[in-house]
């Protein structure tokens, strides 16, 4: 069943945000933002810096609490859940400024990503019983699948601290995938990547959607990537929703153009009078 | 009148804690490192004054400022030689380094024959004199402590608020790399901060000397200044003062009203309560990392 | 140069990675088991001390090295373990039970100490643990009905259903057994989800939370586990010293433990052992070196403090990875000879950046 791309009305939505607002002191970072993310689609948030996109992510990850408005995931209210319960619900995220575990190897980072599926508790771990051993083997199998998907084999035992930026972004993505989420939040996946790496990222996002069946909600600035992979786009500016629709619809929206490029009036004063 | 007496002794002890805590917070505000050797710097300042007075025979009014200036230079040298190489390393590493500095300083002093191994008195000119206020007997030493602390706070406030140096210090503490880019001489600033901190510690030592006498283990009092800094909020200078006063008063009253032994741990109990109730201290800012 | 070809996951999980490791560790175990036969009384006693401090070091390593929670008051747990063991041993209870209780009560104290620590980080945490250490020391001194206060209390030998195990050989085996069990437990944790959760908390709390790791729960667990292990060490410590008093568990001891983990190598199991060896042999070396120095320096009371301080500073400045780090570098040099590059272990130059928002 192909979703109706413009209005997204197939089945129950995975994530529903209603009138979300969050205020930090005097600053209204997010103002009455509403949107729905359908299962299996790639939904992108765009907007100039400071528009509140990462703040929306932080609201979903429960790092912040909304001042007003609600967030529902699979019908459940998110705002009464503590941050560490978000992973168990099936939401994974990557961070804008990479938050990897620097003093651990890539493999260990991925295995930590697998934490919610760990199966064996503290006492079992302490004596490394059969249950722990089996849990470990299952975790490694899961991690290896992700390593295969993203081509991280040569880096498996490297410490993250020594890796270049581009590779770290891939590890960050891999770690989020190890959580086997239903919803993946990608915060600026292509920032800092060169053309080839961005190309790889585009392929991976498409693979994530089609092969793994994961819904992707991402924040992105690179418009070519946005147009290529997104099903629907939400444009934000100064904490408010500007436009919602397919990439083409949103990019043609006058409000969006004004937010990015400014209006005709802004530049008219620069126009030289005809000689 | 026991109340007023306790109040005064609490405030004056609190001022000592405040001065030491001020030293911590100065360094923390500027370089986000914690100096566990602050107590030992205080001890060195007191010994400096002692040596200048006993061996060189100079009067207190000459020896004391000289000791303070000497410790300023020592603080700068310490930063240059020992702290600078590891700037940017995790906090724990720097804490361990300063613990090492403290150990070494204490050990070296107690190795000096005669001076280091004995307890000495510092002959301050106002020693032993008392004044009477509202029936309470206050020694001039306590008055000196309170007075000097007040003046110092005012001077530091003016410096941080209005001088370029103060603002530069705040900039280097928040983002060292950006401070470099802005043309702030970061390394020189760090040196100055450590120098200033050591000078404040020396001042505390000289003020404390008439009360506790000068000996190699004087630095342990510095440990009580940590609760003071935490109670006030580690990044806040007024917090250090308020925290010091709080701890001083709590100790004074606990010593009088509570059974034996509570006085020693009163400060620490206050810290733990504070960390549960208001983890960032009275004046501390929000410590959340932005992601 | 050894290349390990991994053919299945079990190989990666195994404690012993290859035959070379199996050989050397096996040899070590045999040598340690045979110690009462080849070591004289004096060296056996020193070995026992090394084992005790290695256990204590492992405890602190779990908290500070692996979970990243600095603690400057850890001697408190040593004291709790020591006193529990003393009091219960005097009643004649068998030593496995008394040691388990020492660990258990120490863990309980650890949970209480950890409570204010849950919400704070970095320097605030260090001050909290420092404060807790002072408070516990004072409690031990004041609770005279149980601990006999500052006068100290003498310790009976470990009991086991009538058998008195006070001889130095018997005690050595108890210490060795405890050490081996604790080491295996810690290694097990590190190769499983719990240990990785600790490391995650150390490296990035925000990330760990978004991976589903319950911060407060795991931090409390780390405190409890660390306290329990150090409590075991304390129980052994009491039997070894035969006489304990509260001032042995003050800030000096706490700093000694910190010295142990930093010099040994923060964040490694080997570091606990190397640090313990360092801590026990350092006074010996100083005592031996005293004769070579002029009397003015050699006989001074402050000499030990100076040496400790200088060594600590030297390690922090020049070898932050500790003795284990130095061993890794030496081993890499030997393995790669003659292709070792000086830059292999170079620390990244980093600039201080404030984590405060204000």
C-alpha cells in the first residue's frame, strides 16, 4: 500500500506531534508544531539554523519536556516517559555533534547499541552463565549484520577516538541501527561529509527504509540529499511550521524560499538604478 | 552572648574557608580545573611570611605583602611548569596532578629541618588584642580576617566585572580554542589566574596563622573549603564566599550545640544535603550539556 | 608479531585470547599457588598485601576507571569491610559468611553514598565522595560500642567451622582465592552488557541514556559493586593487620587507592595489579634508597610524601596511561621491531572546553 505522499493518510501514523511548544526561559524554541510521521516513510525536517529542528528531536528523545502539546508514538504518550525508556519503545537517534563512546572500540559501541535486547541481567553477567554467553553471541550476530550493511569491517576493533569524522558518522548510524528501532532519528546525517560519503549515506538511508523497514525522521540541510531520499518534508523557521509536503512542493513554497533566501524586498534596495 | 560569640567566630572561620574556596573557584572559572593543592598553597604562604619575619627579621607589614607577592609568582611558575602541559586532559587527570603537587609541597616543607617539622607562631602586630562588642569578645585577628576578605571580594568583583582581564578570564574558561582565536593570550591568562589564586591562598594562610599556628599540616583545613565551594556553586565567586560563611557558621554552631565529633563532619553533611537538594549549589548555573 | 584469526564469536568472547596468553597466565597461576613454598615469610606477607590492594584497586577501578565516577573517599568502604569482618570473626562465624556480609554491608553503604552522587558529575561527585569518606570515618570512630572507637580493635584469625586459619599460608590462600574470584567476576562483567553499560556511562551519559541505559540504576550498581569489592579487600586487610583503627581508613588511604589506580593505569584490570605492586614496593624502595641519600634528606619524615607526590605527578604528566600503558607501548615496540613509530600512542592535543552552560 503506497502512502499518499502529500497528505500521508495511510494507516495509523507512527509518530504524532500535536501543537508542540517548548520554552527555554524567554525563548520560544518550538511554537505550536504539529506533524505526523507515517510508518515506513522518510520524513525530513528542514529549516535554517535555529529553527528548532534539533529541539524537536530532543523533545522526542525526552531530553527536553514540552511546555505544551503532546507527542504520541504508536498511540502511546511520550511525555511521561523517562529518557532511558525511549530506546525500549523503538526509537533510536544519532546526534548532531557525534556522541560516540570515545574510549571504546567500534564493535563495543555497536554492542552497547544492542543494550535493550541484552537478555541477561547483572548476576548472570557476573558469573557469565549460559544465558549471558548466548546473549553475547546474539549481540555479536546482530552487530555483524549492521557492520556488513555499512561496510565497517576494517574498523571493527579500532578505537573511536582515532577515527576520522566521516567514519564516526557511519559508526553513529551503525550504533543506532543496532538498536533495531522502529523509528530512526537522524540529526544532520550528511553534515561534514564529502560528496562520496554523502552518496553512500543516501544509499544507506534508502536501504534502511526498504530493506530494514525502519521509519526515518531526519534533519537535513543538504537539499539534494533531501530531494533524493525523502518522501515528505516539513519546513520550519524560528520554531514554527512553514510548509509540509513532498520535497518538490516544499521547495517551491514561497514562505520557504523567503526563509532561506530572503524576499524580493530585501534585495531591492541593493539594485542599482538603471543608468 | 554565646550566640554573638559563635556568630563572630563562625563568620571569621567562614571567611578563611571563603578565601580558600575563592582560590578554587578562580581557577575553576578560568580553566575548569580543580586545584586540590590550594590548602598547601595556603600553608606555603604562611611559611613564607614566617620565614621572612623570623630569618630576615622583617616586620609583619613588610613580610606579609612580600609573601603574598612571592606566592603569586610561585602560582604562575606552578602553572607554567606543571599544569600547562596537561591542559585539555580530563578533569580527573588534573585533579590527580594537583593532589600530587599538594603531597610534594607538604612533604618538602616537612623535610626542611627545624622549620618544617615544628609548629611556629606568627607574630602579627595585632595579636592578642581584643575588642568588646555587645558583650562579646572579638579578637582583632578575627576582625582582620573579616575585613580583608570583604575588601578582597570587592576588588575581585570590580576586576571581573569591569576589566578586560576579568572578561578574558571568563572567555578562556568557557572555550579555550575560541579564546585563542579571539587573540586572548590564553596561556598568560592561565598563569595570571593561578598566580592570583595562590596569592589569595597566601593571604588566607597569613590571616589564619595567628589562630592555628604555622605547621606543615595546615593545608588540611583546605579540605573543608571544598564543601564551601560546592555549597556556593563551583562556578560562582560570590557563591564561594557565601558557601564559606555557611560552612563556617555551621561548624561554629555544631561545635557548641551538638555532641562531640559532629563539628568535624558538619561541613560534609551540609555538602551531601546540598547535593541532594540543589546539586548545582546556591549560585551555580545549569550544568546540562547541550547536544 | 601475532595475528589472531577469529573464526567464531566465541573466540572473541573468551577470556583467554590465544595460546600465548594461556601459557603465561597459567604459569602465573602456578607460581602464585606455589608461593608458600618458594617465598620466604617476608615475601609471602608482601604478596598477601599486594593481593589485598589489588582487590581494593579492582573495586576502585570498576567505579572510577570503567564507569568514570571519581571517588576520593573510597577508604570508607575498606573500613566498613574491615570492621564488619572484625566484629563477626570475633563471634566465630565462618570466614566465607563474614566476608560475604562484609561485602554486602559495604555495598549497602555504597548505595547510600551513591545517592547524592547520582545527580552530579565530575568535581561535585569527587567532593561528595570525599565528604562521605570523612563521615564514615567519623562514624567508625564514634560508634564505640561496636568499633571501640579511636582506641582501635584487635582482629581474630579467619575461622572456618572450628579451623583457625590464621597462619600466613592459610591466609595467603584465602587472599589469593578472593583475588582470583574478584578478577574473574570483573572480567566477566566487562565482556558482557553490564560492563559495557558502565563504559557507556563513562564516555557519554546522554548517549547511554538514549541507548536505553538507566543512568541512576547503573550508577548505583557501580557504587554498590565497587563498595562490595573494596569491602572484601577491607575484610582481608583487617586479618592481615590484626589491629585496626579508624584513622587507617581516612583520606590518606583514599589517596593511596587513587594513586594505585592512576599509576597502574586507569581503565584496565591489569592496572589494578600493577598499581598494587607499585604501592607495596614503593616504601621498600624508599627504605632501601634512604641509605644512599645524605642523612638530612634520607631521614626526613616528609621523604615518603615527596616521593609519592613526585611519582604521581610524573605519571600524570608523562605516562597518563599508567604502568599498564607503558607496558603496552613496550610490548608494541617489541612486536613491531624495528618498525615502531613514536607517534603510535600520541595523545591528541586537546583544548579545554567548558561543559557548563553559564
